[in-house]
C-alpha cells in the first residue's frame, strides 16, 4: 500500500498517453523530470475534479493538504486535481463514470492534437479501472503537449490510507506531498532524493508549523528505515535518478529517496548559513533554475561539490539518534 503510493508519486503522462498503457517498464521509463521547469507561477488554486459518488470528505482532506502547501510554497501549475474512489465494491454509477471521462478528456485533449476517442480508453484504464480495483494511488503527472505544460494531481481511493487513530489524516499529507512536487517542478531538475525527500520533509514541516505535530514525529519514525539500507553500501548518491538506477538500487528507492532523502533535505537546510526553511524555498530553488542543482547545492552550502555534501551526510547518519534529531529543533522557519 505504502509502496504503491510512494513509487507512483511522480509520473509523467506524456509518454503514457498512447501505446504503453499496460506496460510497467514503460511507466517506469516515463517517470522522470524534464530538463526545463515545466510549471510556472500561477494565480489562484488548482481546479478540482471529483468522481461523483465519492464521499466529499476525501476531497476536503486532500484540499486541506494542497492549500496548506500552496500557502507555503506559492501557486504553481496550472494544476488540475483529479479525485476518485469508491468505498464499497459496487460498480461505479454509469453516469458518474461518463461525466468523469468526459470532463477529463475535454481537458486532456484541449490544445493538443489528441482526440476524445483516443483519450477514452486511456482515462478508463488510468482512473476508472484503478478506482474499481480498490487500490489507492496518489501522484503528480504532467501533460507537456499543451502550449503550457499542466500538472495533474491524481488521488484515487485515498480512503484506503485513512486510519481513524491518525492525528493527521493521511489524505491531508498526500495533498501536501504532491503539491510540493508541483512547486519543485516550477524550478528545474533536481535529484530524486531531493524531490521525494523535499516532499516528505514538507509533510512534517507544514504540519509542525501549524503546531499540530512535532517535526520529529514522522522523521524519527523513518530514520530506522533510512539506516536499514546502509549495510548495502548504497547512499543517496546512488539515488539521483530513479530512471537510470539499476534494479539493485531501484529496489531500495523508498529507503533512499524518501526516508534518507527527507533527512538529507533536513540536513541540507541545517547545514545552510541561517538554517532557514523559508530561505531554502526562496533562495535555493531559484538557484536551481539558474545554476542547475549541483552548482546550486555547492554555492548554497559553500562547499566544493556535491561529493562533499554526500560525505558529510553519511557522517551525520553515523551519529547517535539524539544528535540527529537535535538538528530538527535547530531549523528556523
Ligand atoms: Zn513524491
């Protein structure tokens, strides 16, 4: 469940639209960051599209997370949010299904050479069949066939990730995570560990800013997983690009990109002169656009190159837990 969500976090539809809808390898190959930042700063919130019949409370949680992220990162896109699900095993109502397919395909084909006819089987497989499989999914993908690339945030069956005992409903965190990727993609290519690590860090940071949960809550929980892969000798340096990673590396991409990545981003911010998360947002990201992420990292931390960062981070990972968690208390807004 968790694996599925995470592995599908970032996904491009551009190569998926025609021809490779059923092939997992193509899907994996399609999941990469483009060279130019595809998204731009926009006015206002995303446009929401919801499969009729799905309890509006799930949309409300997702919207809460997206709006929290948008208030912090700024508005990027243009972004469309597609939400669907079913909580019983009844087939989706035919009229609701039709309305969703029509709405999606009108948007997806507008400004492109795609036709509604070729869109229909695509949307059926990618959305309707997934909803009816009762599997949860959440990811960002994008359409760059339009004059201006547009983001689509997809949330299907997110109720499957909801647990009553969770203080913060998981769909809220999914909203934060995926919208953070929209922000990141307004700047430029970053390594997989920085993209996923930044989004996982944001889930904790934004909730912490609201005083709803300590910053260390989730980050402490994922530290053992981040440490668990160290015996393999693999590090975040091996997780710069999930698409070109070998199978032996890719199988640890959750521990490397998400768990270690979140700590690497926290460490990066703590290592910067004023330890400010807002400065990471406002200064570091534009530097990525201007200089590329490797040069941006070097200059931001005043180090020779990324290898210095990687080596320092590994030494940080060797520290006792208490010293690791301490850096979280020292981060500044
Ligand atoms: Zn992600």
